[in-house]
C-alpha cells in the first residue's frame, strides 16, 4: 500500500464483553466444541470490545506477507462464493477495508449474502480508527474489493488468509490455537 493511508487490522482474538454471553449459549456443548465455536465467534465478531483500540494491530507483521494474503483471498474468492451458495460450511464472513480520512481499517462482515458481484453483511466490531461505520451497520462491498474471506467446515477455518501474517503478533498460546483450526490453503 502506498501513499499516506494507514492500514490497520482488527486483532484476531481479544476477550471482551460478549465472551460470557457466548459461553452461556454454548454451555451444553462439549468443552472441546465450545472452545472451537467460541474461537470462531470471537474471530468473526471481533468481540465488540469496550475499548476499540485494543482490537487493532498496527504493525508487528510483514507488509509483503499481508499483501500476498490479500491477493490470495481475492484470487480464491470464487471458492468462497461457491461454498456460500451451496451452504457448504458455516459462519461465512468477508473482510472489508473501509477508508475514512486517509485511514483504512479492515472489518469482518458477518451474515454475508452475495448477489450481482457484491457482498452484503453486517459490520462485526466497533471501529478503532475510522468514524464512518459502526458495529451492526449493514455494509456492501464489491467482490474485487474484499481483503479476505472465511468460513468453517468440519472444525476447520477456511480462508482467513490475513490471519496468518498476524499470528506472530499473538502469544504463542493464542497462535497455536489458531494454527490448530486453520485449514491448509
């Protein structure tokens, strides 16, 4: 990315006010399944943390790796669209780079639908640096503009290519949890 824009990614896992609610919903599931579903819930919703700046990662990852991850997600978006159309998975989401006043922040859109070359979904976390969106707002993005996509199938997270460069910004314990559920690209 060139110019004065700053690219900021939401952290893949930070505990916030929605964690207790998620565990209540999942308390009847086995502990192993609960952790996997909670992890997916947190990745997709980004927790709507009370201090949005805690969900942001502004460095610590390789920019070239991140650019390659975004290119990979865009190149493979047809695989995602096909899985979404067939309902061949759960927790479908796309990542949208949203710009405001020269700053760019990436948000997961949940509840995604695809029609006529565009994805429509709901902003899954509070903004940390941009002011032109809010949690729960509907957002539409062209297929060619997304920065990532993801869904779950058989306990594995498919896509989420931008997570991989961010793994080195996490504790080894958190990174290991993600590595265990990431499907091989």
